[in-house]
């Protein structure tokens, strides 16, 4: 039986991924800086616990992130190279070279570092998670209006992303594989309307045409995946699960 180390296993994507890896019949090690039931303790920034966490592991699924995303990822890749890990599976984000966000520039750097590392790897880029889109509107709960940028998202469920990650765990290292997105591309205004209905909010939605290169990148659709979608679970389903309507 393969042993799979999931970094970021307590996070939004890591939680369903660790569960899906386990359900698929693999032995799972769920890395966290915390200690607790079912967790393997380690910190990618200090290095504490990492050699032990990685010992006898076949595949690493790297989902940990934070304000020092690049440093964390490089540390994980270096540890895998030193330990001779057979497969490093990396989650990344659709459109990272076309939308000039600092966090996205870091993702490009991480992908390049992995490609040059000699660690056998698979990289899959996903669109924004349902939780991310929900977060945009939830963060505005004290504003008199709901502001929606004038571009679209194609939100995907973290369960669907987890399913794809586990498919990659079960396959040979494949390099960069096809991007994945959710079942629907919707304008932020349409998503705001759904969020508003679920939350029973009476606030008006304001579609804001914002300036700047970042917005331009989103408005050009660089965060979307054309063609047949991978994800099947909709934003409506996510909202129903979270808010009950
Ligand atoms: N959000 C989106 O819409 C989206 C879309 C596509 C791709 N992604 C990518 O998906 C990945 C996962 O995102 P997420 O939203 O699930 O992240 P998240 O919920 O913020 O979780 C971050 C995880 O990183 C772990 N972590 C942080 N610092 C660490 C350290 N020094 N050492 C070890 N672990 C550390 C945390 O574990 P502890 O706190 O337990 O230590 C936590 O489990 C990221 O790479 C993100 O860029 C996100």
C-alpha cells in the first residue's frame, strides 16, 4: 500500500483531499504544524518534523500555503529531492502567468522550481474554489452594497479537486496536466445574486468596473478553463450545503 503525505492537510482543500486519499485505500499522513489525532506534525518553514514526516513516503501532495508560499513549496520540493520521493503532486492556479498578482507570480516560481528539481512531478492548476467566491461576498457583510467585479469565475468544489489529485496520485508522474475548472462560468454579479439569495440579504449588488492590470487579466477570462469542465458540483450546491438554501 502506498503512503501519501498531504501537506496543508488541515486546509480548505487539504481536508477533503486527505479524506479522499484515505478512502481510495492509501495510507495517509496529514501534515500540520499542529499536533493532534490523525495529524503528522511538521513545519515547512522551520524544517522541524519534515524528515520524519517524509520518511518511507511514496507520494507527496503539496497543498500547504501561506504568506511565504514560495519558501514553503521550495522546502517541500527540496525535502522530497533529498528523500528520493517518487512523485510530487502540486496544486496550482489557472491563469497564473496572465494575471499579475504577487501570489500568482509566486506560483509561477514554484512550478518552475519543481520542473527543474529532478523530482518526478505532476502539476494541476484549478480555478477558484467555491469557498473563495463565497469569501469575497462574506467579507463585505458590513458594507451597504455587495460589490461584484465585472468579470467571471468558474468556481470548483474542493471535493472535485481532491478527486483529481487522487487520480494523479494513482498515476505515474505526468508533468503539467490539463487545467481543471468548475461546471459553470458565471459573472461575479450572477454569483453575488446567488450568494444574496442564500443569505437572505436585501442589499443591492453593484457591478464595479475596476481599473488595473489584475482586473484586466480576469476580465480577459484568464482564470477560466474553456472546454468540457472537470468539476460537477455547482456553486448553488455549495451554498445550499453551507447556508441551507
Ligand atoms: N483558494 C482557491 O480558490 C484556490 C484555487 C486554486 C488553487 N488553490 C491552491 O490550493 C492550495 C490550498 O489552498 P487552501 O485554500 O486549501 O489553503 P488553506 O486553507 O489556507 O490551508 C493552508 C494549509 O497550509 C498549512 N501550512 C501553512 N503554513 C505551513 C507550514 N509552515 N508548514 C506546514 N504546513 C503549513 C496549514 O496547516 P496548519 O495551519 O494546520 O499547520 C493549512 O493546512 C494553495 O496552494 C492554493 O494556492 C487555491
